[in-house]
């Protein structure tokens, strides 16, 4: 990327020059598409929208439960444990014989025969940022994200089909203190396209709104384009500058594309459907995710946070679990009825579970050794339960599933070799995953 100075007047903040003083070439003075669109020029995967050889899925929807869903109070209840472990909820039967889950999830209970439940997610890290980057990439590193998220790898390997980006985050990537699950050494071109909150009134995706640019903003765009033209004449042999016009054209194509605007037009859904998902950010984000994969987007991350309940967990879950229940069950039902599961893999997970003992603040703390995950679609055998935890729900006793195993399963499902070597900017070969194996039981 090159920096273009648009304002030579001194504007500073405590960390240096003002954000307004600089624009990154490729950002189009507010249009964030071109950098992402460069993926098409370098992608090595299938670009015609068909399944890659050996693939089970064309697309992936990852519902990411940032903060860590309490497995005790949802999908792995321990009704026979002591009060300080069991919690306040009872259990109910489901459409899977002998499977019982929290009574706060009655709608999920009705669709468990369309899902596979993994009760043995396990790793050894209890730090939000570190664990999040681990589970979203499949490789352990620093909290700052040393390895690309699975969605970025999918974008890198599959590229574009039509005018839609291959990797979309709704509303945006996960974040605690900074943005997580990014493209790391693959570069900005493989970052997710941030869709914004589809629950907002008159929701529009900023970069897909062709009109409404004010005079000042239009002038800034003209200034930037003139600056780029000047730089292009001065910088020879720079591939990024030399191909800028191509990516600019693709960005314009997406802005004007009926395909793209239709995919994001959640207001075309009936009130009945939107109400079924829930008129909240979580519900509408999952509905938008369904629309996007049906339109050809390869990987959608639904960032559904707010599960970090260190205190008064039941006051929070009394509100949070019914929202989850409506949104996720609606997504499962909708994708099942519409046939979307034939080519789409759904994964629901967080970075870890919650501690078995209720703490002094009536909450549950971070807990890496045990968590519950959900899988559906793309050949997943529904109605099964994989793995077990002990009587207190603290540790896995059968079939542990690591972050690398989950990432391996997702990549393998979309036809990407998880052990393929990618190339870092300094020329170093780096395996997508350095360990892990597919959770074969999901498909048997």
C-alpha cells in the first residue's frame, strides 16, 4: 500500500498525523472494496461457483460466539451435579432420542435432529484474544494473530465468483480490545468484507450504495484518483499500481451490480421470516448470512458476541439464550427447507466454554478444556452427539476436538488441503495448518 497526502495542513492527534491527512491507495477515499477485490487476481481455487474436487461444501457459515458460551447452561447440562455446577436451568428432551439440553433452548431442541453436537471441544488457553485467533485459524500464536483466519484462507484459495466478495463478516470481525481473526501474512486483500448490522433501520451496505456522495466527498475521491494517476506515472514496475485500474473497475462493477445489491437486500425478506429469526442483530445477521451463501459468498462469519459472563450469568442468559434459540434454530430450519445445506457447512462455536463452578459473583469464568460446538450441512450426519465431558463438565473424557481439528474439518469440507504451504511476504513457506485431523465422525 502507498500513502497519499490529501491535506498539507498540520492536523495531529496524540499518536501522530490525523487519519484525515492520509488515504491508503486502494481505499478509494471511503470505498474499501478494491484491496479485497485483488484476491481475484491471485486466487488459485474454483472460480465458477462449483464444488472443488473432493469438496463437500461450496460455502461455510461460521456463527462465532465471542466470549464463550456456557456449555453447562446450553448443550451439555449436568443435572445431577451439585448446585454450584448445575446452575439454575432444567433440561428438556430433543428430537434426538436420549439427548437433553437446557430448557432455555426449546426451539433448538426441535431441530437437534438436523444437527451434529460436539460436546468435546478442548484446548488449554483461557485468554480471549489468543484463544479466538487460535480457533479462527486453527494455529496457535500470539494474541495479535500470526496466522490467517479460516475465512481469509478460503478467500485466498477460492477467489471471486461474480461480483460478490468470497469472505464476509456480519456485522464485522470479532473484537475484544482489537479486531481478531484477520488475514495475517496473506495481506489486506484477503480481509473480510464488513457488512455492518443488518438490524439497523433502512440497512444499506455503505460500499454498495452507488449514489448519495456529497460534493466534498466526491472532491476528495477526485483528488485521490488524480494522485493515483500521478503516482502511477512515477512508479514503474509496481504491480499494485499497474493493476490499480483493473481493481478499481471491479469495485465499480460491484457497486453497480444487481447481484451484489440483491444479496445484501435483507428488506426483501418477508416480515414473517425476519420475525422468526428475531428482530435483533444476531437474528438478522444470520438471515443475511443465509442470503449471502445462497448468492455465492464462500465464507460468512456471523460475529455473535456477548457471552463473557463472569458475573450474574443467569440474569444475562435469561435474555441471551432465547435470542440464540430463535436465531440459530431459524437458520437451521430455513437452510434445511431451502436446500442450502446441500452445499453449505454450518459451524457454531466460541473460543472456549465456561468454568464448571459458579464463582463468587454468580458467574462462570473462561474455560478452555471443554466446550460445545454445532455442525450441520455439507454431508454432516445429523442427530449425533460426539464426545463427552466428565460429570462436572470440566474436562473432556471422550474424543477431544482441538481448534486444529475444527479448522481442518472446515478446510477439508470446502476442498482446500489443510497442509498446503502458503508463502509469506518474505518468501517463507507456511503450512495452513501444522497439525490436526478431520472430525471424521461428523460424516460417517
